[in-house]
C-alpha cells in the first residue's frame, strides 16, 4: 500500500489571496494604521496600539529589527546565490 498524501485545493468559490483580503485580515485582527500620532506610514504606531506597547518602544524595536535582520538576510543570500563562473 502506498501512503501518499495530497494537498487539498481550496474550492473555487473562496476569495483569492488579494490585497483586499489581506487588508481585511489585518483589520479583523486589530492591525490598522492610525491617522494621527504617526511618523511615516503608521506601521509602528499601529503595531504599538494593537499590542499595547508604547509607540517609542515599538519604533526602537522596528529599527533594531531592521538593523539586525538586514545583515542576516544579506549573508544568507550571499551564501545561497551562486557566483558568476
């Protein structure tokens, strides 16, 4: 007996993964960008409001995340991408 598994496909009447459905999911989970008290796009302020963290602390966490993750992603790509040979 062969034990193969198949990945179920969603029915055709379900909404596709689109920008509208992604935004609806974010809004349903309380992740919205405020129109006031934001600096650039309001992403950090929205995350801070959702998770009950001070906006300044969330901004520092976002900056630290970018500073830490960017070199890690670069090194990962450096290892994975083949050179011209």
